[in-house]
C-alpha cells in the first residue's frame, strides 16, 4: 500500500465514523441540530471539519484521487451510495478548471 493510499484510507475512515455518528445526516440528526441539541450540533461541527479535511486529502494529488475511486469501487453498492466518497472529489480540479470565479 502506498503512502497516498494510507492517507486516503485514514481520511475516509474518519469521515465514515463521523457520518455514522450523525446517522448519515439523518432527518433525526438534522431535527436535533435545528432544535439546538448540543450533542447533535457538536457532531455536525465535527463532521463538517472531518469532511473538509478528507476533501483536502483526497484531492491533494491524482494518486490520492485514484485511491479514493478504488476504495469506493471496492465497497458494496449500497454502502457506496450511503458513504458517497466520490462526492469528496473536486470534479472541477480533475478537469483542469479553476474553481475560482473569473474577474
């Protein structure tokens, strides 16, 4: 296993654990957050931070992006849909387009 694959595995593992902790952002979790439940809001903040970090890691190089695709493809289909790791990939960066607006 390459260093890039290890980094992606660790990032996706942390992301998946945060998703599980929020019930995959279930309606119940969203309701609790709306009602300002401290635990739900803390879990949501943690998920947001971990998701941001995972996004940075999986988009850091083409090898990291490829590792994310391989890991996602190895999951059973229903798990792949729930985890949606491919959503972390920045498609604009992959296509060579800038994500910043032109001024």
